C-alpha cells in the first residue's frame, strides 16, 4: 500500500477534522496530541459521513447517532446513544442502533515529512 500525500501539515490541527481524498477513498485527518491520525469518512454503524463529528480526548463522536471511536486505534468506545447530536435515554439506544452491533472504525497509518501529511491506504 502506497503512502499518499493528503494535506499540508499546517492544515491538520488538533481535534479538528479535515476531509481529504486518497486513492478514491474519503478520509478524515486530525491531530491527537500533535500526532496526525487518519480514518475512513464512513461510520461503521450506517456508513454515514463523519466530517461533522467532534473530536475530544482522542475520541471522535459520530454526528448521526453518537457512536464514539478511539481515533488512534479505531476501537469502538461507545455505541449509538443519540440522534442528530441530541442524547437519547438509555432504553432507546438499541432502537437507534437499528439492530447493528458495535464495530471498529477503519484507521490508517500516517506519516508527516517536510511539511506534508501522508496516509497509507489500500490501492
Ligand atoms: S451513522 Fe454513525 S452512529 Fe449511526
């Protein structure tokens, strides 16, 4: 898998999501504690885009139903618990999950060199 240049280093800032394309794939890049991280712009719950999600303490929250993922590992840390950003009561979480079990987010290896950010994506 080749490393593909996706952005200038200055465009990738802590806890902000930047949408980029690499090898035809839609990705999001951000910085966690200064380190560039990249993941697919497609929530594993319903395949919805996550560009309007939020990043805090290394965790990205999907803007649609609130699923949370560790940005560095992709691990699911909390499954669906909201609708369009509005928190829902616990009894409704299985309903909003629509029968889908928790899955991890696809993350990609990154590197940064000479002021440029690279992501290794399947080609
Ligand atoms: S599409 Fe992301 S939590 Fe449902």
